[in-house]
């Protein structure tokens, strides 16, 4: 028997392969194992520091880039977070002038349409 650890789509599996099965092919048994969480790529503000203006995802997808940092000034229309959806990059922009109060996502996060990605003051 041989033991392997395999990662598929972010899920980690411990796999044991028994050699010498009657058909001549190895038989694999696996048990899912909790995948380690990656550290967030972007700093998140404390929950009490969130701003009142929300920057929301325009479509469901994966966070590709975080363009602004907490404390940075933004103008209306400036991209704050970029989400990749169906091979397209979709900018989530500042709805008004302000200062980034919190970044509520990390690069690689999967988000739903309308999810709050950041807040402004």
C-alpha cells in the first residue's frame, strides 16, 4: 500500500493505493481532508472600521486583483477590485469619491454578484 496526498480544485485528499488487486489494477481509497486556508492577500480592516459606501461585485466570479489599499483616496469610477468572470475582467469601481475604509475580499476568493468587496468613507 502506498499513501499519497492529492489536491484537486483546492480540496486535499489522502489517498491509499492497494497494489495487487485481483484485476491487476490498483484500487484507490480516499478520504477528503480539510484544505488549509491561504492567508488573505489583502489586509482587511477591523469590522468596526467599515465605511458606509459599498463597492459591490458586478458579477459572480473570482477576485483577480485588488487595485486600492485601505486608506487610499479614490475618485468616482476608479477601479477598486477586479473580478474575473467567464474569462473577462470586470472592474468593481468606486460609486463616489472617498477613502477606502475596508477591503473585504482577497485575491483568489470566489464571490457572488452583489457581494460587498470593499467599503468607502
